[in-house]
C-alpha cells in the first residue's frame, strides 16, 4: 500500500514540475491515446467504449482551446484548429467513422510532434 502512495506522490510531483509546453505535449499524448483506443474499440464492435474514448479526446481538445492566450496571433489559428478537431471528433463518433478517426489521429499526432519540437526549442532558449 505504501508503494502505491509513493507512486502517486511521484506522479503528482512530476506533473507539478512540468512546463506549460510539456503539459500541452502531455495533453496531446493523451488525446492521441484516446483516439487510438476509440479506433480499436470501433474496429472490435464496441461502439460504447469507442464513443467514450472519443468524448475524452474531445474534452482534452477543449481544455487545450480554453487554455489559449488570445493575446498571441497564433492562438487564433490554434483555436480554429481545436474547434475543427472537436467538431470532427464528434462527427466521427456519431457516424462511427473509423477512417475519419484515423485522419484526426494523424492530425493530433502532427500537432503533438510540433509542440514537442517547440518545447525543445524553448528549453534551449531558457
């Protein structure tokens, strides 16, 4: 039992020490994981679990949208991208469209890679 508590403390401390950029990358990683699981469940005939995974991915994308600092020009473009992703995830979940989910997964993975690279560049500048 003590090991579980220590592990939980470690996880909490790890999250608290992440930079904003690292948090964004973690959110994209989780969104990617949820979409991948949604595809898996859809391909295996479990529409309910697939829908739940896609809904979680939508919540993550929405969190990313709400965290934008609209004082920066790039935030306007990102907001449009996040709104598009959110809407398309909803469409894919409703229509059980695995091909659309695969396309959205690719887009989320591209964004994750871009933010990971941006975080590395920012870390070098610090």
